[in-house]
C-alpha cells in the first residue's frame, strides 16, 4: 500500500461554497453534520487562548518598581482592536465587551493563516 492509497481528502473549511467541502448529494443540514462529525476527534484538544490588549517594554529595574495602582502605558490606543492568539498564533482581532459584569472579547476579524 502506498502513501497515496491512505490519503484522505480534508474539507476546505475556508471555502465560501459549502458544496466544495464534500459530496454534491448532501443538503446543507447533512453537510454541516458531516463536517462536525469529521472534526469531532479534535473537540477535546486543549488550546491556550490569549487576548492581548497591548504591549510595553521596560527594564527589569522598572518592572520591579511596579505596584498596585501603577499605570502601565501600552502600545495601543483606546478603541483599537486587540489581538487574539490561539497557542501563540495570531488568529483574530476583536473588541473588549462587558457581559453580565464580566469582561469578554468579541471577534471582529479572522486572520487567515499562511500555511507552511
């Protein structure tokens, strides 16, 4: 058996055409169910998600002087989009929102990754 015999084509999740992801005979509901079933194996894989409001550079001496109430100047302006990382890879940009007195992030832009 060669490597080509075991190659299983994966659905193109970036395609705007839902029919490009699978068999033409499926309707939309069946297609979504099939794609979800294909991805079910990765549903329990843990990932680290970070929302970065901004960054700042400083010397260790300055860092040690920080205390409660210290204002830290970041490289972003108020209202500017924040970066959303998954496993240290930029995947989206978004805005900070308040949901039932808790901070959250709403994604406003998905970053298409370059495949290597």
